[in-house]
């Protein structure tokens, strides 16, 4: 079992370890925008993490959706989310991709960050969900309630993973305050589970699929169980950009929404494009579950997530959706 886990993890590890790379023409280049009146395209830089969730923006670039809006899209990859918000704050990125709670936390700390487009959402279907809490086949843990008092790995503490897991544990009748969360990167989570470092591991695809194939059991589809309409991540920018560059924001949002809708309608193209910016092999891409891609946030689910983050201490104050989400 360990050999299969190691092989799968090694193949997928490159998702989070790719060197930063850019695409698009250099600033001030002469690319002409189709439908842009024959003028030069406006170059924008977008910071993303090279994971399955961001497939729509890569697909939208390849399909020319941003060029149609007169935008010269420069995608910059980061190996983790820690540089994403500072990158937008400093102006290194015009827009960027992040999970909802990371941006909520930034706002909670006084940074004016606002989402302008959705990014990835729960499928709402446990059989097709891309993230889950796994345990070993012989684990005594049978339900989310049993996670109380146990060690559970998440990729980042005080974020969307532990927030939703705490909620489903409490909903199942367990005490969420007794769950011991341990920060373990997704590529290392299966090994940590197998070695007994943790009792359960929260893992997203392609690691989730690899774990199930190795014999691990899903005991919670935490996103679906938290809210089947939960939005996981989106594209955001600074409040200054929203206020002072509404035309630019409109162009990006339209192109991004078209990219999301196209990705949802063409899953095979999503699997194919993922192979161009990660080293996930074709066999793994064919088996992994994909997020739901849609162009509108579910405000009720986002509010529920913000309320849970405040309840469990990740946020210090309530989330104002009118300032967080597109109006």
C-alpha cells in the first residue's frame, strides 16, 4: 500500500512545487485584442496556485476569452497561498485566486480585498466530490463524530479545511474543540495517515483518489456536508481596483465567468489543460473528481462559511458580504 501511495504522491507533488512561471506577452507588447477595436490589449497579471481548481483561467486564456475583452493575460504561479494576498496588496498582481476564508481573514485584518469572480465550488454530490476526510481501512473512526479527540491533518490551520470539518463534527454530535488539527501538505497527508502521525487526513484530488484506491476510507465529504452549494475559492482584487478601475474589473469578470462556464461544460478539456501546467499524469487526471465551476457565488453558503469561521475563532467579526462579493 505504501508503495502505491508514494507513487501517487510523487506524481502529484509537482502541483505545489512548480517554479513560478509567466505566460502572455511582455508588458507593453503589441498583441492586438480581437474585438478590442484594433488597439493594444491591456496586460493584466493574475496570481494563481497551479492546482486543478484554477483550470478555468488557463482554459479561458487558451480559448481567447480574455483577448476578446481586450486583455493580455499574464498568469503567474505561486507555490503556495502565502504570497497571493500580499501580491495583490503590493500591486504585483492585478487579480489573484484564493479560497474564501483566506480572503475573509485578510479583510478581518484590515486589508480591503474583494472577490470579482467565483473560482471553484463543491459538487454537492458525495460520489463526485473532490475533497474528503480519509481514514485507514482498519480505523475505528466510522463517522465525523468520531473525529472528536483525534488528530486530523489539514493543509493550513485556521482555514477552510478545519472550519468545515469542525462544523460537520459538531453537526454529527461531536465536540469540535477536541479535534487536534495538524498542518500537513496535501502531497504528504497520505503518508502521515499510513504512518499513524494523524488519525485522519483531509485531502483534495488527485490525492483523494489515490488514497481511496490505496484502500483508505472516506468518512466525511466535509464541503458537501457543510453545505452542498459551498463555494470554495474565487478570484479577487483590491478594493482600490474595484473602485478606481471598474472597466478593467468588468472585463476580467466577464472573461473569467465565460471561462468558468466553458470549463464546467467541457470536463475533458479541463483534464487536458491541467496536464499543461502540472505534471499530473493522464491516468490520474482521468480518474480524479473535478470541482464544480460556476459563475455566481451562493451568498447563503458564503455567509454560512463566514459565520462558522467567526464561531470557531478564525475571524474576529462578522463577514459583510456586500463588501466581500461582487454586487
